């Protein structure tokens, strides 16, 4: 088969890498090192998409070297002003990093584990060379994803990461029907029009976003980052469940002091509120500008963060 024929036969989401174990099955797409599907005993735990579909709404994408938004795509680092391409043009922001459409190469492929790697090459707005390694591993606790950034260049580089899964408690229901447990005491408020960060405030002042005690989501709209996370043994866990208690959880350690939650409101009924995006993050939105919890990768240095999705 010629290279052109092989390329034409490759699905739009890239090469498909299937792993399985302990009742879980996952498919990783090579474009964006994306979690395309995840099931437990045949039940969807995330909103999937088709292999030959251009990934919608960043479903399952790996976000690096920043999660969420850089307002206006502008930031300063090392005393130099930078300007990123505006990948969210309707709001004039740089959204979700630089690797969402990168073709990742295989590093390890096993029955229950894959490791993929890609390189961010120096470019306008981000003149740093950083390798992004993404591991997906299945065990009895669920699917663990670890993202490691390695600075291959000669200058310090700003860094942040996170995932973008849309969790599903029951594919036959909508977000409104599920309960949410979110152990966060603070929320980052944003502007209504552009979702630009405003201030970190206690959820006591915004009771509609207070899910420290498990309760039904109903019609509440959420597209906010939360912090002030309560942890058990150093682990924070966000749970999405049906009325019967079945559902899915995502757990993460102190390496992710933030979590973005989005109710997936869309103007299209077929995709409206069909999953709850829950995105552990190493830093908040606009960290390239604010510097809050921003990781600085020194030349030759590395940083890793991880999270686990489990069936309930």
C-alpha cells in the first residue's frame, strides 16, 4: 500500500489504539492523543465520537501547553510580550493549547496501555520546543491518563495541561437528570460574553454552583473553573451519577489544583447537555497572563500530571 493510499485509509481522528482490562475498554485516537471512547462492561463513561469524524467540541482531547483560554492570545513571559493565534475567534482567545490537532506517534502499545508522544515545535507566540508524552493505562481503578511535558529547548517554557472528557452517567439521559458531587469551595467567575476570568469567589456567594453536597444538576449552566478542592488522602474526586447511584468519577491529586466543569450547552438538540465536561487542570484559565499555578519548564526539565476515570 502506498503512503497516499494508507493516508486516505486513516480515519479523520487518526490511528485507532484500543486497550482493555478489568471490564474497561478504551479507544485512543492518535490525533490530539484523544480519548475517543471509554466503556465499562459496555456502558459509556464518556461521550464518544466516530473514528472517521473530526473530533467535536474537543471531546477527549489532551490540552497542552495550556488548558482553557489565554485571553486575547496575549501574554508576557521572560520579559517578552507574546501573541498566540486566536483559535477561539468568536471570543478572540487562544483556546486549549497547541496539540489538539497534532498527530502523535506511538511509543508503547500494549493490551492495557498505550504511550503516545508529540513535539510542540517553536512557533509564533510559543517559541519553545516541548515534547508532550501521553500515557493511557487501564487497571482495576479505571483509566489513568498521565501527561508529561519535557522541555527540549534551551529556554524556560510556560506549561500547563489537562484533559477534556465529557462524562456520562447514563447515555439515555441528559445532564439535567444527573447529580453532581464537586468538592470545591471556590469558583472563578467569568464575563458573560467572552468567559474571560474575573475573580475567584466562594461558592457560598454563588449557591447555584455549590455542589459540595451531592445534588441534582437540573438546568443550571456551568462553564467555570473551580478550586479550593477538598481531598481525601490527597485526592479530589468529582462524581456524576444517576438517581440510582450509577455513574462515573474522575479523581486527581494536588498536581491539579483546578477543575473546569461545563454543562455542554449547545444550540443543537442532538448534542445539547449530553455530557458533563470535567477537566482537571494544573492551572486556571488565562494562567499564561496571570501566572497563577503556571508551571515553568526549565531546559531539560519535565512535569507530569495525571487523573483517573472510574465507573461507579
